C-alpha cells in the first residue's frame, strides 16, 4: 500500500508488492529465513551480537524505503518544495533510525522472553 501511495517504482516493488499474493509469499519466505538465521546466530553468538545484526539488516531495508519516499512527488509536495533535497533525506534518515531502533528493541524483548 505504501508503494501505491507514494508511487514507488522498481523491479522488486512492481513484481512483489503490487500483488497481494506475491507480497504474502515474500513475507512468509522472509520470515522463515529470518527465524532460521536468527536461531542459528543465537546459538553461535550471544544476544547482543544478534541485536546488532538485526539492527543493520532492518536499517538497510527501512532506510531504502524511506529514501524512495523522500524522493516521491507526494512527499515533496507535502513537506514543501522549497525544502532542499538534503534536508528531506535527513528527515527520512532520522525517521528510519527511529523505526529501526524501536523494531530492534521489540525484537530483543521477544527474544529474551523465549
């Protein structure tokens, strides 16, 4: 829905995210791979290294989406066309850092409960 809302384009987005069936399959495959790799890494490393890997992995994904949103025409018209591109990217960088931080904190709490 975000890709439709901000009119994001790309091969990956067009193939996987435009169709709900492909999106659900991608989420299922991604979840299985992530759970398997997290359990292996948790056995090999301690929980803090898993949290660092989780932060890096999720930041790359969230940051890429935020950068594409920052360059969309809808976001530019919402935040103002007079705002420099650098500041728009800075705003989305800060948003992606905050989202990633909360995501890693939540996953750390889930991992610690098990």
